[in-house]
């Protein structure tokens, strides 16, 4: 159910959850200081309690009361990318509920750029928002996706849509340097240009798990079995491919976009992964023959995780 800005503010103030569009994906919002509503986020999503939430703020300085130090490089990152799809994990004070932090000594912050989301946060104060989807499934990038996961009556703030289509890039300050906890809408090359070094990307190991719980959990996967590589094409009835390519005529092709427009491909990715399930597809083949730098690197990582590969 679409709701206006004023209705969304009222709902959040009385302790309800509201799905909120951002420039990346929809978020499932609760007020930062409403522990009961925050508990409901975990229950509604089926989200493991050891997976912390991002705190969405209106401007960079709003993070300052909640962090113990402002690490070197933070101001530059904030100036370059906020408002926008970068999430910074910073040393947190005890003012942040341990439920939000999942008992870590850090907390994640982001300033979203979509106009209506900014206005909402200015009116309600900081909002915690995980992606608005059932845990493990592809994130929601349209109002219809929220309806599919949470029902037609679930309140969704009216907004312009998720133009980036993939989640924010997460960057974590640890041991005096910045490491990437999740590839995302901001390519690594752009972050390197600000920091002066290419940040390391964390891989899923027992060492990184405590630092970046999101690496541990299943993510972005449709029910359909997703395969790639020429040898697997014959298993599939459907293909996720590119406008410039031709594919076997006995398959149904869903087009991700153009090989010249990774932004378009990122924007369409979750919609098409969800469309596979809407069409009850058992097995789909995805064309992975695309570049592996810039935003393509994020697209490739999402596809691997969607395929549980
Ligand atoms: O684009 C986005 O980031 C979207 C929109 C709604 O802002 N949000 C989003 O939230 O993707 P979620 O909850 O689906 O993913 C947040 C990720 C999780 O993998 C979580 O583990 C990680 O952020 N995270 C949160 N707090 C953290 C912390 N203190 N240290 C390390 N990782 C953290
Ligand atoms: Mg998520």
C-alpha cells in the first residue's frame, strides 16, 4: 500500500515499519531509537540476529555523536560520496543499541540520496534500514517486490525508484586502513581515487566473519537454479543476457541490458532474478561473458551469490 511522506512519518512515529525507496534498493525502516520496531525487522525478514543494520542519517555530521573517533579518510569519503550509495562502518559508542550493532563495537552509517528519503529522515531522525526483502532473496527494487514479500497492505513510501538497483558499497575502517566488506553501487576504482590506495576486498573466512557478518549469510538468491558457463547452457530453459548477443532460439531470453551500460544491467538485475520466480522457471543460464572491472565487478559478485556458486 503506497503511503505519503506524512503518513510514513506518522507510522514510524507510532512504532510501525515502513518500506522506503532509496537510490539503491528499498529499505525496511524503523526509527533508530525504537527497539521494539527494530526487533520486528528481524522477525519480519527472517534475518539472523547476528547481522547488524545500517543507520541511515540525513548528513555526515549526524554520525559524529555515535562514533568514538572519526577515522582518517572518513571526511574525504563522506565529502565524495554522501549523499549516495556508500556505507561506512565506524567505531561506535554505546549510544547505539546492541541490537542494531549485533553486539559489534562498530556501526554502519549511510546518507541516502533520494529526495523523498532525505526528507523522511529529516522529519523522523535516523532510521535503521536493511534491504526490504525476505532474508536470502534478491533485494526489492520496485513497489511490486515489496508486495510480493510482505503483502499488499504493507506500507510503502511513494518514491521515484531505485535507479542504482544494487546495494551500497560497504567500507570498514579496521587496523588503520579501509577494507571493503561488500562490493556495491560505487565501484572500487572511485573509492581508490579518494583514498589514494585500492582498498582490499574482504573474502568469506573465519577471520573476516566477526568483522563483516553479511559475508556469512545467504543473499540475493532466487528460487530458480541459476547456472553459467557454456557447458551448463543446455540445462536451462531461460537465459539472462545482453541486447548485443544472440542466444539459442529454443530458450526464452530476459534482457539485462546493454554490454555498454553496466548501470542499466545493475538496475535490472534483481527485477529479472525475481521475474524468474514469478514465471516459475526451474533453471536459467546467465551470460557471464562481460568485463570484470568497475560496476561489472559488483554485478558479477551478485550473480555468483545468486547462483550459490
Ligand atoms: O544500499 C543499501 O545498503 C541498502 C539500503 C536500504 O540502504 N541496505 C542494505 O542493508 O543493503 P542490508 O541490511 O541488507 O545489508 C547491510 C549489510 C549487511 O551485510 C551487514 O552485515 C552489514 O551491512 N553491516 C551492518 N553493520 C555492520 C557493521 N557494524 N560491521 C560490518 N558490517 C555491517
Ligand atoms: Mg540485504
